[in-house]
């Protein structure tokens, strides 16, 4: 099971075109390799497409995670994106792996890390719109608040985390102040 979360710089049509190019490159890479592709190689292919398309005018952060149910491992590669979270038994750990944003350099390579997952583990991917949204005092929601919500609600599984984060953002955020898109992907393991 492949999870990809990305965020193009800027707003508007140019960013949407880059997002479309990234999606097409991802789909093509997965189809051509019949799904036998590491997250690192996938990001490298997506980087080539975005670098050629955007010519460093627009870049994209992106995180890729590949769940392997046979080995019960999750392999994660990162292209300048916020680290995803792994919550197990009430303990939250960011899955830290670094890489340049997609489109930053034609020769970018992407390291990966693998972790073994267990029943009831929860994984959270998000874009900066979540942690950078502001309240009426111009304070940001922050990763600290996001981590606290995830940690407090992970025992209830993915839906509990998702619903709690959405509720926390809705009660925190200044009405009508959303200036960036927000993406949240939460997965739990049975």
C-alpha cells in the first residue's frame, strides 16, 4: 500500500500543474514497474519530472510511504516534507528521513528508512497547512499541538485521530482565515 503526500510551493494554476505532473509521474512509475518500486526510487523519478517541468520555479515537498503487509514494514522516503508520525502504545515518534524537495536539483537522491509495524500502530502524514494555520491572535497551530492530539487519540485508531485533528483545527483556527491547503492522511494497522 503506497501513501504519497505532497505540497507544491505557491498557489494557483502553476502549482496545480506541478501537482498534476507529480501525480502523472507517480502513476507512470508505478505502472511501468508494476508496483515494484521503492519510495526512494519513486521520489527520484518524480523529481526528474518536476525538475524538467518547473525548471526550479516551483518545487514540491513530498513524503512517500510503502506498507508491505508480508514483512509488516513501512518504508519511508522524504523530499523536504514534514516527517510523518508513528504512534505506538501512546508514544509518538517522527519517522525522520531527509531529502531535497522535488524539483530542487536534477540529481537529487532520496534516502529511506524502514520500520516494523505492529497491530494498533497509527501513522500520520500532513501538509504545512495543518501546523501553520492561525487563530485570531495570529498564533500557529504548531506541530507540538498536532503531536499532542495524535498521541492522545491514537488508541482509538485512524478515525479517532483524523476526527480529533479536524475538530482541534476547526476550534483553533480563526474563521475564514485558511490561506493554505490542508492535507491529513491517517492510517492504522489491524
